[in-house]
């Protein structure tokens, strides 16, 4: 995965694009390379080599320093992976600095589930999260910006099963309002 990501961020055609959307779908967890569970937002996603790649490492590749072609352009990341082993169930003074560049801005990072939880998938239909993204974006892309679409995705996700629940989340890092198909 790292080789493919590096190949992507170094592609000269990125200078011509208006934005980037990266979707990564695989197994994942919140266990570091020493086998320790890391609470909070730590997440690793696994490649075919069974090696974990930290989500923060992926995001660092797209910083303004590492990927100058995308600096100042919207970058949307969608991670479909588990982030732990829990299920959700239904229950009743600073000195001024000069020439500072925003290194990690213009990013929207979407996760299929909360830190520490499983990401549920149907064995026939696939990931609940990706199903919901497909359905919502197909129906509402012309009406709403991406962040609103992700909020609707979470609402749809909450209706998938009467007992098992999954809560998606996203993080905005200086991300501006972005429409995929403006009116």
C-alpha cells in the first residue's frame, strides 16, 4: 500500500486536478506493532502482506510538504476498516511566527467506525459503510456538500440493523465546503 500511495502522490498529473479522494478498504485495528492496544484515534489498516499501515502515516503523505501538487486542494480520505474489537449494540500565550504553511490542511478524513470498534459488513452485500456511502452519494450529491453527505451516511448506517449499530465519524482538518457536483 505504501508503494502505491507514494506512486500516487508523486504522479505529475496531480498538478492538474482540483481535488483528491482516497478510499482504502481492508482489515484494520487499534493494535500497534508491539501488540499493544492503543486507545483513542490510533488506527492501522492492513495490506495483502498483513503489514499494518498507520492512518496517520497515510495522511502525512498528503501533507503540503510531502505532496506539493495537492497543497491547498481538498483531500478526502475514506477508511473502511475496523478500528478495534468492540461492537455497538442497541441499549434502552504564543510568539508570532512568520511564513508558516499549513501542513495538514484541506483534509477530510472519514472512518467507517469509531476508534476501538468493529466495522460491520454483510457477507453478501459487503460493508455497511460503503453501501451507505454509495446510496447517499448517488441520491444527494447534487444537493449537499461532502460533510453533509457524510452526516446523512451516518444516519443511514444507524438504520441498517435493529440490534447491531455502527457509528461512522469524520474529521475535518481545515477542510472547506466542497461539492462533488455543484449546481
